[in-house]
C-alpha cells in the first residue's frame, strides 16, 4: 500500500493507512523493526470494521532521519500528534517491544486521545541488567557488523516458527538499518530510559491488555512481566504459548483473535474491559 507522511517540527513520520470507517487503531512497531511487522494484523482489523494505521518509529523505516531526540516521551508525542493529525477520534494503540513505553506515556499524557492499549512484549520499566548482558548489548550495537548481528538477534525472537515471508522481511529490515543514521536511531531508542513510562503505569486509566509470548527470549520470566504490567494498569494479560517477542507476526492465528476480542469488549464496556486479573487464553481469545 502507498506510504503516507506526516510532518512534525523535527521530522517526518511514515505510515500506512489501511482505510476503514470504524474506530482508529494506531499500530507502533518495536525498535529496530518496520511498520510492516503488523502486515498480518492490519487486514484482519480492517475486516473486523476498524481503521488500522501502522506508523514507523522516528528514524526507522521510511520515517525521516535524524531526529534531535530519541526517547519515550518523544515517541509518545509522535503517537499523540499522529492521532490528532488523522482526526478520526480517539485511537486504540497497539505497540510492541520499546513502543509500549511510549504508548503508556501517551495514554497518561492525554487519556482523551486513546481508547485502549494493547502492549506486546512490552519494555515499560527500568530493569536491572547484569554486567555481562550490558556488555553483550553494547557489543551488538557498536561492532562493525552491527546490522548483521542485529538481524541474527532478530531471528532469535521467533523461537517456534517463522512467517512464510520472513526472509523478505529481514532483507528489507537489513537494507533499512544499513541506511545512514538508521542504526544510530535504533541504538538511541534502545539506550533510552524507561523511567518515564514506569512512573506512569499506575496512572493509566484506559483499558489495557498485556500480551506476551511464553518463549519471549527478551524476558527472564515473560509471564511475570505481563502480570506486573496488568497489576500496575488494572489491566489484563494474554499469553501466546510457544511464541517469542513478536507473537502477532509469529503466531497471528492465535494472537489476532485475542486482540479483536479485547477491542470489542472495550467498545461494549471500557470499564470492565480493564478489570484486573482477567486473562485471555491463546487458544480462543476468551477470558
């Protein structure tokens, strides 16, 4: 589909508008990824009557580079600015990896702009990292073959199965990250603090669903992390058995129904949709 652009004072954001006349759904990918990570989810959302829009992070994909700031509040402002620019009313926001931190920040900054949050593989708080892991991350981000090592790392985030077009996606991602300034943007987001979102977690008032793949290698205990988010936001959890960091792409047949069920329930009863300790199952997407 045709790429569209939205210009802010510090740069331009690229997005795909899939059309539709229903509730707006803004989908924000992870760092070091492309908006096409939502290529399986977006058509299903449109078919279900929603208006899906997928946007590249600042400095990523087809968005401009460089930007003066790469951090949680800046990306949160991007989300809010895009919602206002699209002028379709408040949006459901679906975000993955780094981006849930920005979505949480945005939901507290302007709750009237956001209907609900779906947080996938979410890094939303400051965590203690061992010196070994810090060194490994630094090496991955700073070696001369950093694009290749990132792609190797990205492969590991799909532990159970790969989509049929996975190699094409990786080729496009590698080519994009090799462009001037792209990997620096990825690195800057990765090194930015999650403290701005962590302090706002208990202030979230919109219905929230935390989705985790049970084999997400980015977390020592993915299910515990999802439960922490749900406890803090008075939200829900959903676990995709066997999936890694990107369950909506690795196992769309399991993940999409859960997201659709959640969105439907927020439309019917936003208060009960955020009821604490409700759990969606990966098999049928029911509580």
